[in-house]
């Protein structure tokens, strides 16, 4: 059955007729991308670009080969508005368009996975690390390539508790903050003496001075803030305005350009901010990621953060989220090829049996026992100075990693 799709303009070349290999054109195959274009544009754009970069490369290389036919991968973009209800609408539209897979930041997966599973269509999360979103037994069609909240939380416990700090565990009241808080509380449950206080922050607040003053009076000597970028920026603003130089630790959202943009008039307030993420380079060295970054920037331009270093150099953001989306597009293509069919059930089964080389040189893939594409052991910590970040030196994994250039 021929599959058609509304194309995201300019992302790939058309394939028609028979190529030199003698393969006939099999038509178009839809890959849906459902991201918060409205609500979190940076996240949305980098995910979309990652999928687009992979599919355009696959198409220009002859397309997706199944049997004697060459298929053209097409992207259909949806905006979930960070709304589970909108994500459900998008899922139904994507399935009606014949999507073979859905790539998402994670918005609404709790509500959409069953809809997709009825047609055996896989979903891949490339941003949200929430525990429970991925479960091989209960949600066989959900996969993820992104660091998990569980991995980040327990790595932070291993990293911070030996320092003898009194840690204020803060989270905002967004879904992201509440999910992360559950994992953080579990991670620190065996060491209650290391926790100075636990506090929920209003995600829409524009002044967190009262809450941060309370945290200071609790005796906290460090803050672990699991929140969306605006809340992290407000925590830093409140703490530094109070003259409190407390170290602040965050999940990957701390690296979001919004935080630095919000504090552009006070760059020193960002200094020392530490975030956790998945390492960008593998044992093979920096060459694979640098090659990917070069390809990404030559296609879309560098992701400019909108701030400059003290020397006036423009700061750019490494394409980490784009890498996860790019890698899944290649894993999906390998599964489609292995399945030898566009039948959703066969494709879903094949996703448990394929491995490809990721953009950073690591292997990417899934199996019958794990649908996580990033292992917890790959979580590292990076610290900001002069609006750019580098791996910390006081953690065994992080200290072995090189800094990625971030200025132009």
C-alpha cells in the first residue's frame, strides 16, 4: 500500500522512477515529529532538525530499500503545545497519515502510547527522561534515546553525598519537575541527613526570593533544582540577588539556552551552575561528534545561544538533542530494512533486534529487555564558566571527557 505524507518543505530530495540499481520507486514513508513548537521552541527545533538531517541523508543515499523498491522518508511536523490533549490529537492525525513511527519530546506519551500501540506503531522519546514512560512489558511500542531521570538522580546522589553537603531538593510544579522529584527523592532516601529541605516551586513565578530565602535559612549548602529552564533562571536570579553563592545543580534543562539568555545581563550568576547530561563523546574520541556537529551546522547553521563570552565570542549550543533524534531515525531505518516490510507489527519487532552507530560513535539500539538507548552509566556532569560549559574534574567519568568547543 502506497504511503503519502505532507512534506516539510526542503528537507529532502524527490525520488522517482527507477534508479541505477534497477529498484522501482515505492513511494513515501511518513515519520511524524510531535514536539512543542509552541512552548519550548529550542527543544522542538533541534529535535526536528535531527530527524530531518538523518532522513535527508538517507534519501540522498538512495532512500529506504525494501526488497526491490526504494522508499522516500518524509517528515510530518506536529506542534503538541506541551499539552497532553494536543498530543493525543496529533497522534491520531499522524496515524491517519500512515506514520511508521512517532518521534516526540515526550509530551503526552502517557496518553498516546496506547493509541499508537493499537496499530503497533513505535514512539521514540528523545528528551523527557521520566520514569514510567518507557516499560518494555507494559508499553512495548515506546522507546527512548535520552538520559533517564532515574540515571541522573542516582548519579547525583553518588556525586553529591560524599561531598558532605546539605542539599536543598527543589522542583517546580510542572509535570517535568514532579517526575524528576520522585526520582530524586528515591535516590536520596537512604541518606536523609544529606537533605536540608524539600520544596516545590511555582513554575509560573517571576520572583522566587521568598522560597530561596527559606532554603538559605534551612542550612542548605547546595541546591539541586529539578525544573524547567525559566524556574532554574529564577532560582539563580533570586539566590545571587540575595548575595548567596550557593552551588546549583540541575538536570539537562540547566543547559537550555533560555537560562543564559535570561541572565545575559549578569553572566557571573551563571558561573558554577552544574547540569547532568549524557556524554557527547565516546571511547573512540571526539571525531564522530565533531563530524556530526559540522554536518548539522553546515545544514542549519550553529544554534546560537544569544550570549557572548567575556572576550566577545558568540556562544553556540552543541546539537545534543538533535543527536538523539538523528540516531533514532537511523535505528528506525535499520529496523524497516530488517523487517523487509512496512507492516507496523514487523517493524516494531525489528526495533528490538537492530543496532547502529550513533552520531557520537556509541552504539544505538534496543532489545527485548531494554528500550532505553542511553545507559545510566553515561551520565556526566558539566559546569558553566563564562557562558560555556566543560565536564567537571571531580567525577571519574566526567573527568575523562573533553570539552566541546562552544564559541564561534
